[in-house]
C-alpha cells in the first residue's frame, strides 16, 4: 500500500546496533552458560537481519529455526488476533530456546508465540527483541532482553519493513510522511 510519499529519518545507526548486540550477547551467553546447544528461533520475517548478527556474535553452538505469525499485513495497525502461519521445523521439548523478535509493539505477537512454545515444555525459554515500544502495550508482556526502547513511531530497516519495503536498510529509521 502507501502511495503516500515519505522519507526515512535515521533513528539508530548500524554502529549503535552492533555495539548493543555485543553487550546483549555477553548477557545471553551467561544466561545459557549451562547449555551445550541453543535453539535460536526467529520470528519471520522482521527478525532475519537481527538473528543473523546475533548468532554470529553469540559464538555458541546454535540451531536456527523459524516461526511465522500473522501480523500487520501491509498496514500500520496490529491485527491483535495472532495466527501461526509457519510453525517450527524442530521439537523444543527439554531444549534451551531463545526467541528473537524485531519489535514488541502491542505485545500480542510475542505473548502468543511464547505461550505456544512454553506449552511444548522447553527446559529454558527466553526472548529478545531488538526494539520495544512500551507506550503501545496492550497485553502485559516484556521480552527478557531489549535492544532499544523507542517512542511510538513507525520504524523500518535492519529487517523491518513498511509494506515489504526498506528491510535492507542497514540502520533503523522512522517513517515521516511528506504530504
Ligand atoms: P505486536 O503484536 O503489536 O507486538 O506487533 C509486533 C509486530 O508488529 C512486529 O513483529 C512487527 O512485525 C510489527 N511492527 C510493530 N511496530 C512496527 C513498526 O514500527 N514498523 C514495522 N513493523 C512493526
Ligand atoms: Mg514481526
């Protein structure tokens, strides 16, 4: 959608993201120091850049799996009712699992996915989101690790899209309409 013209104002630089990921990875390594293997689960599609940088910085033995939940469609509003469009390939019972999300906004998506994965009895289940918009929350949910808290702005880049565009920007920017 959006034939409306817009520009993207830089909000978080690629360098800041890399530095934050380094710090987060040392915390994650400590949390999972008992684990000889970690299952890292990315939420498609927005987390694909974040998960790629995260697993390389982690320097742990990992398996990577993906799950896809319904989301915004092409608009800017959350659908609230979460459906699983693509499930994990692997079983997670008794495993150490880290779920990786791009943004926690209303909270519905990650809350739902974490509930579903918890019902499969992993040994240890944690979540990380690159971005958090706490002022938008509709359900009581907080990821175990957050990259950056941001204000209520629509953001793109570093895997995150607006109507499927701008995922390949190396930084996080906010959408500003110019009409
Ligand atoms: P929630 O269920 O409202 O927490 O929404 C989470 C999902 O909405 C994220 O996985 C994103 O895909 C999408 N989303 C939330 N905020 C933004 C944004 O600012 N830009 C692009 N996608 C967003
Ligand atoms: Mg998403």
